[in-house]
C-alpha cells in the first residue's frame, strides 16, 4: 500500500488520540468539581499504585501477589466510582477513554509483541487507495434506515408475496447472512433486476453491517472499477498494483451495476474473470448487482464467468422485481 497514505492515516490516529485525551481531561475536571468523592477515589488509586511500586522494589519476589492485591483494590474503587457516577446522572464509563475502535484503541495496530494492522486501519487504507467507499452514504443507507413502506403492495409474478412483503423477507434473510458472516456457505451474492428496486440500497446495508463487525469492504461501481483497472494497467504504477492486490485480499468486494462499465475488447471480461475466479478460490465474499438478466450476463461475459456467477454451490442469486420506487419517490 502507498506509504504516503499510511503516514497520513497514522497522523489522523494521533490527532484522534489527542482529541480524546483532551476530552477525557475536561470530563474529569467537570466530575471532580461536582463530585469531590470521585476526585478522592482517583487520588487513592494513584497512591495505591505508588505504594505497590515501592513494595515491588523492596520485595521483587512477591510481585505477583502484589499485583493481584492491587488489582482487587483498584476494582473496588472503580466500582465505587461507577456507583457515584450513575447516582449523579452520568454514564458508568464517563471517566474512561472513549475509543472509536475498541479493537486497537485508536492506534491502528493490534497484537504484542508482533503487531498487525487493525481492520479499521486496513479499511482506511483501502478507502484512501480507491476513494470509492463513501462512508457518509452508509450512514444514510443501512438496515436501521430500511423502510419497507416505500415498497408498494403490488403482487409479484410467480410469488405468493407482494413487493413490500418480499423486500421485508429479503431484508431479514440478508440480516441472517450478516450475522453468520464470515462463515457463510455461499460467499457470492448476485442481485439481478431492473433499476429502482433497492439493489444498491441493500448492498450498502450489508457493507455497513459487515464493516461494523470489523471486516474490510471495498464498494465500487463496475464503471469506476474497470476504468481504474484499465488506466492503472496503462500506467503500470505501484498504486495500480496495490489496488489490484487489494481486490483479491479485501474481506468483501462489492461491485454495483455490473454491465454499465465501458467495454474495451477483452480487457474488461478478463479482469472480471480473474477477480471472481481468484476470490472464489480464496473463498472470499463477493457481492454484485446488475440490471441485466441471467441470459444477458452470459452473452456479455462468456460462459467462463457465468459458470462462476451461476454456481449454486457458492452463489446466492436474488432476483428483484416490482415497481420502480425511485419513480414513486
């Protein structure tokens, strides 16, 4: 990955830590002035740790017992502090550091002594590299904002359900898929159907939920993806090689609007096959949407790609039908 991007992101982590540390100092000042007993608890904890350090220096063979004793004393003081906070209308963790990522504590790395990139750092690197995943969009389009009432109650062909019932059941089915992630039997999902039926919205819902579980996601339209791959191949830059590698390594690759990309001889078809084939072999998750029917997909992308996309053992094919809700809006 581009080292410039890494330095930029690590600087962002430093700024986040400084801001959170400053916010914690302000919260402590506020609470200590309002609840003097909590200020005394903090002073007692500092004194206990100082005493414990002196005892450990004088009696190094008894370090383990001293640590256990200190932990018990601190735990009792913490419990008392939490009780006082709640009695005075504060949340119990009000005097704790508030991390954006509980996994790495806003450092970007996990593990000791061997450190590895946290999933939140990997995700930020992917977004910097691709500039394709608009996180603000996911704040508006996720399972919490899914509203079945936008779908009409019109009957669907060859279905016992109307459009609203079908989309509600589909939402629940995809929620189950996210709950099971990443241990799903089927790792490829293909949404097919005409425009305005909610395909992109549900892809965004899944992206948000999977990212919230700590996994990395690349979201892109087919048009942007294959344009980047084409011009990257021409330039042959290190960034373009990193971008291509990330397509294979990211936990979830989402390609929206397959079939809208510019076709450049066999370039697009070969790249699509390589991406799908490699991710299938790796048992990685790949979600796609298209306005094309299954027969049109086979004609456009050859039997090799169709055999991967239509493999019932690995692919969940979900058909969308009904009225265009964009027109309704």
